[in-house]
């Protein structure tokens, strides 16, 4: 390697590591770095820690982002998770090493810039903190921890390291959600005063996850990493001490949107639920939960209902924000993003003209039957306005792009450690409320570190 290439390599490493603090708090124009900026052309070297289903989803999104190179994959399931993902990366010509022990990976890999942590929730704190202390930027899947103490330690480690930490609440980077928050709620205030929120994530009944018997992990290795059996390893989300059940696994995504769109943290929560369908020994967390949050916003009190059930998939998942002038129904699924105007609300024509909304299609007025006893047309749903935002990318891609852009000093993180922590506090208390069988209050200091 000649001197010029050595100099370029040093400049690259210096640039990527020195922009962490900038990326955490500032948005800088590319020209700020001068003509020699490496932010657009040099690879960001990444390791994946946790190659299960979620890790593979994140990798598939990363493969669509230019200048991202996977250098390492770490997973304790060598004969399945690790091998499956390694083959995929090789097909895309990502030369990489594989590991079972994350400590070995951090010790051996000297050219990493970032790590994506997609291990089970109870490992997030240890893995994320170790990567931050190793001088690496981290993208940590939600929930950032299965305990408040673990989430708190993660935030403290991120602050001490000066490295970037993005929590995987990917709707925070979804252009449709950003449009709703910035244009509809903040600029247009199109819903008026929000009074009520409803949301749900309903799933069909499912069998527990199995595995190829020839790929069974040795019991000693399972025990070393916190699992008592392959059944528990494959279905860890249902076990106390490992995951948090559906309210954490599913609800966390949407309850995060409650906090974001209301620009507030809740003051109380009351919840009911139980393990009413599945075996209580293998499904220690509740298979259904219905929760009601109370928020105090700048406009007044908001009551927010949320449910997750795992025995029926009716209407899937969505969030509904209702105000005295309109209703927003939105889902990560692109097929659901409608805005409805209340009859008493001011005309919305100007918001159509400036691109906040797309006017509903005109339908020919139906004539009532002459012998009808009642004309009930006024009780039907009003026409739906659409969002003028097209989004066809994989759901996680914009959030990962935001993370990598922040590493390059081009963007501010959309879900830094402190935001992820506030959501963890909000969500984890739901399971406590079910167990307590009463309303629980949030103290303001619970959301601060």
C-alpha cells in the first residue's frame, strides 16, 4: 500500500469516528466537510450480532443501501442462523468472518465502524454496552432492554462513549409517519385538539417455533447463553427474564408513536390481560393485553387505548389519532393511511393545495330510496383523504439509512438512546400494571437519566 492510500485510509477512519458527536446532535451539509469528504464513497464496515429472523430482515435492508459492508456475523446457532446468513452475505460478495462469542468478535475485528445488535432482548444491554465501549456505533433493535435498569445502563454507556446509538423503532424514520407528524400535526394541526388514540396489533394463533433436529444446539452452549432448552431459545419472547411478551414485542412499535405524535410521556396506565389461550408454562407472558394510557398534553388530556392479541388477526395493526376536527388512521403497512374530516371542521382545501393531503376521489351521490324509513347516510364514514407520500422500501431501510447518515455526519439520529429509553419506560410498565391489577402512575423523573 503506497503512502497516498495509507493517508486516505487514515482520513477515512478519522472522519467516521470523529463525526459521532456531530451526528448525534447536528445536521451538517455535505459541503461542510470540503471536497475530500469520504462520507459518500467509502464503505462503513458493519458487524451483525444476532442472525435470527430479525437480524436477517435488517441485513436484507442494509444490502439495498450503498457503501455498507458486512465484515462479521456473530450468532450462537452456527448450524442454522449463522450459516444461513453467511451464505447470503457471500452471495452479495461481503467477505466476512463468523463468530459464536461476541467478545471474540470485538477482540479480533479491528476495522469495524458499527454493530447491529439483533439478539434477544435480555442480551441487549450487555451486547450494546460492550460494543459502545469498544468504540463502535450501535444500532440496537427494540426493545432496547427487557428491564428499565438495562435500558438505563445503555443510555449511560452511550453518553460515556460518545458513540452513536440508534434504537430500532423504525417508524421514526418512515417518511409517511414523518409527514404526518411534521405537516399534518405540527404545521396544519389538521386534527384540531387530539382527545383520543386507539391502536392495536392483532395476530392469528400460532404454533411455537420449532427447529431442524439435526441443528440442535448443545445444551451446555445454550446454558452458557441463558437458555434452558431449544424450545426456550426459539421462543424466548414468551419467557419472563428473556423477553417481554407481545406488548413489548409488538406494542412497543406503536406505543412509541403515541409518545411521539402526542409530544408527551404518559402520566398513568391501567391494563388487563393474561395467558388465556396458550400453555402458561411455555407462555409465561400474557397472550393478550388491553391497556389505557392517560396523557397530559399542551392541548389537554388524551386517553390512549392499545390492545395486542395473539389469537385472531382481525384488522391487523394500525394507530388511530382522533381530534375534534379530524381523524388520522395510519399503519406501517402502506395500504392504510387515511385522514377523515369532521363535519364541523374548517375546509381542508388549502391543505390539499400545499401538498399535505390528497383530496378524496369524487363519488356519484347515491339517491335514497323513496320508501326508506330513515336516511342514514350521515352516519357513514366521510370520504378519506390520502397522504401525498409514496413509500415502497423495506420498512427498516430508512431507519438504517438514518443511522448510517448520522455516522457520516449528515443527519441527526431519529431515535437516539434517550428516546428509546422513554419508550421502554412507557411499555414495560404495562406488564407491571397487568400484574398489579390497578392503575399505575408515571413520575416525570422515571423518564430521565
